[in-house]
């Protein structure tokens, strides 16, 4: 349970918390139904950033968060106006109170004071499902208005089949909203170095992936990459999305300086002639698609 002291403190500062909610463009009707103590905890842990980013596509909707992970994003989705929230992730432990903390740069798990099972018991419009997508789809076809994914699509190892399942989970005119990290950017490998400041010239493990070396990685040396990252290219991803969805938004963000864009030299571009500069420079794509009538 959330410590009594923390709940008491949240209640004491209810007016200030409400002001923060207004400032964050959250929905008054929605947050009046939420436990202020829990919502204050989610705000404190910076778990409302992603829900705010996609708020316009989730208000009034039954939302499915694929690959939700252990966090308090569900409270954020309810706070921005979602009708219901379902988090789907086969790795969830509903009884653990160690959740990811978005304040920490690389989202390590820390003690939160509440488990996901307790969270569900206190917020009836919020639930979590511990299942793989194929099993879940068989039971939940056509139950959702919006599917959201944050840094998940790069890990879908059967991505073509999974996008067909996404379409089947949605009602007519339903939407898919996701952030896709591009494998072919400087840090697309997800290993160290994660930033330019972390580069260790004496570390052979870093040298094996540094400065786009991960594009032609050694499967024997980096089995994790081969088993956990589908390495889909941006244009192939777009074509896949368009098979099932009408794309309403496709925004690409370039890698920042701290994650290597200044290291994309003419020499690097010459080394990988099969890739455009855009493919090597793009850090992520933000995508919104509306389900096609034929799906």
C-alpha cells in the first residue's frame, strides 16, 4: 500500500495537487474519480509525460497499453480522460511493489509502496493483463478504441503478425498511437554507451557497437540484439502500418547531440551506403494510425 504518511500529505495538499492537474491539462471529471494520493505519487514519479503526449487520442476511449511495463502510466491515462485503461505485458508481476521510476534516466525499478494488484483494487477502471498478445487477442477482439505503445515496437519479433492483431483488437475507426525507437540511430542498440558522455575507449564491448557498428553486429557476441530487436527499417515499418491503418501522423525526431548526431560523419555515411542519412540520424518516430475499414 502507499504509505499512510504519503496519502495524508497528498490530502493536505489537495488544492495544490488539483492546481497541478489543471496546469498539466488533465481532465477534472477524470481526476475527481482518482485517488489523489496515488495520482500525486504518479506525478511525483513523472509517469504522466507519455499520457499527456497522447491525450487527444485517448480521451473518452477504452485504451490498451501494449508492453506497458511496471509503472503508474495507467493513472495518467485515466487522469487525461481515458474511459478505461488496460495494461498488457507478459512480464508483469502483479504483486511486486518495485516499479519503474521515470525520474531515473534509464527507468530502473525502485520501491513504490504499491503493487499493480493493489492499484487495480483501488482504481476499478484500470486493469493489467499478464499474457502474450496472441492469447490476449483471442479473448479481447474489438474491445478497444485506442492502442498505445511506448518504445515497444522495436521488440516485436513477429511484427507483421502483431500489427494484424492490433487491428483486430480495435473497434471500427480505432487508432494506434506509438513511439518507435529507430534501431539504426547512434544508440539504436540500447546498450552502452547510451550517451556520448558514457563512451569508454578502452571498453571492447562498447567498441563493438559504437558509432553505428551495431548495424552489422556479430550475433555470437550480441545475442541479445538478435533475440530482442527486430531491426525493422523506417520505411518498412511505415509500409507495414499502412497495410492496416491510415496514417494520420508520422513525425520523426533526429538524435540529439548527447546521443551521437555530431558523430554522423561523411566517413560513416560512406561506410553504410545502403542507408540514407535520415535512417542513421532519426532517433524515433511518433505515429498515429486509424484502423482501415477492411480490417
